[in-house]
């Protein structure tokens, strides 16, 4: 029977679980999204959306709806809602790029991006992200405009049916690619420092070249996100029950806080924590999805991430050979290369190396 020594294989010193199990990246994204920073940023964005547009998530409680009606009385008009949504989208895109940059470093490297560096990177690459989002949106609007023009033209509707079908097919491709690739656009800018067009083209190429890989990774990401959302939702529900248990007045919690805007604000923020978690997790999961597709198609390692650091890269000197007394290392040049000593004039190199017993 053969043993490990007979197989002449090296010793396994470390197992790279990221290579063996791709879901490890999404699990790391889940654990990183449970931190206070991403949850706080996402919760503030959800409350900002409620204040600016008067819109709240579908699962909002009565206290959240009351908070919205008290702090945003003008949101019933179309004009303020549109302006509020535009302001929310611009703020969300900036914070999305900020979290994607920090998440990319936290997921696969040991480097930590400070708050100042993260904000500086998001400010410098903000236009690239907006351009990456605007390109598919402009394509969708152009396709919809062409379809509307075709419907009003009798000649085009009767004789240009193949062209119309091509436009509809293009509209579907752009729409599906935009919906699936939206979480990865900020990841392309944060990981590879892409410009707007490069980020858009890379993400769409990854999606349509590996559609089944993309759908599988997306299903895994949604599964982990649902687990995290319901954990936080259960925590908020348990908090409500604890408050009601210690409430000696006999009234419901919503009735007690309805007369106090300060208490209502805190209660609305607490109820929106699970939805804020969704935003932070989406940023991190988009980075994980982009890294996995990039590894599958381009063969680029996970920890290859653009860095603005100008410090020299320190590498270990290569091992030349192993002897019985231990490993011998290269000892010379700063480039990490070893120079072979030339034989002297009086010495002749041995023709054949001696064989060890």
C-alpha cells in the first residue's frame, strides 16, 4: 500500500478556502456588513430617502409611517419627490463607492482603508461611477424612445418589424445586464480603478460570458443577505416585545411615542436597521461577485486590488535550494535575484554532481 512518502507530494501547509468554496467571500461580506459602520450608513440613507421623498420600505411599521408624515409634509407633490430622489441617488452612489472600496480591502487583504482615504478615493472616482451608471441608463432611454417612435410610425410598424424586434431584444439585454450588474459597477471602480466605460464594459462582459456562474453566485449572495436581514428583523421584533413587557402603562409602543418626535425618530431609526443592513451588504456582496467573476474569466487572484500607495513592495528572497541543514536563501541584490559565483581560472567545474546516498 502506498503512503504519502511514496506519492512524493509536498505537505499541505494551508488551505485557501476562497479557491475551494466561492461562498466564503459572501460569508465574509455578510460578517463585514454586520459591523456598526455599514449598518449606520445604510440606516441614515434609508431615513434620508424617507425624509426627501416620503417613501418608506414596504415592511415599515406604523411609527415609521408616522415619522414620515411628520417630518416630510411636502412630499405629496411630484416635484419635491423627484428632486428628493435625485439627491438621495447622488448621496447613495457616493457612499456606495466608499463602502465598496473599504469592503474590497477588508474581504481579501489585510490592509485597512481609513475613513479619510476612503472618502478621498470616493471623491476622486465619483464621476467614473456616475458615468458607469449613466451609460446603460442612456441606452435604455434611447431604446424606449425608438420603440415609442416606431409605434407612432405606420410604415415602421409594418415594414420595420425585424428592426423593432432587434431594438426590443437590445432593450432586454441592457435591462437585464443593468439590474444584475448594478451592484458590481462600484466594485469595478473600487477594485480595478476603472473609468466609467471600462467598468460598464467589464461588468457586462462578465455577466454575458458566464451567465450561469453569475446566476449561481447571485443566488448564493441573496441567500446570505436574506439570512442577515431576518436576523436583524428578528432582533428588532424582540426589542419591541421587551419594551412592551416593561411598559407599565398598558398602551402600545406606537401610541406612547407618537407624541414625542425625538422618541419617534429613534424608534424609526431602530426599525430601519435591517433595511440599512441590506444597503451595506449589497455593497460588499457586489465586490465579492465581481472578484469571483474576474477570477473565473481573467484568472486574476482575489487579492490583486488597485492601491494608491507609493511605498516599495517588500518581497521575501527566493529559496534557492534545500539542504540537510536547512534552507539556503539568496543573499545579495535588492532585486531579490542571486548571482552565481563564477569558477576561478585554476579550478575546473565538476562534470557530474555527486549523488547522495
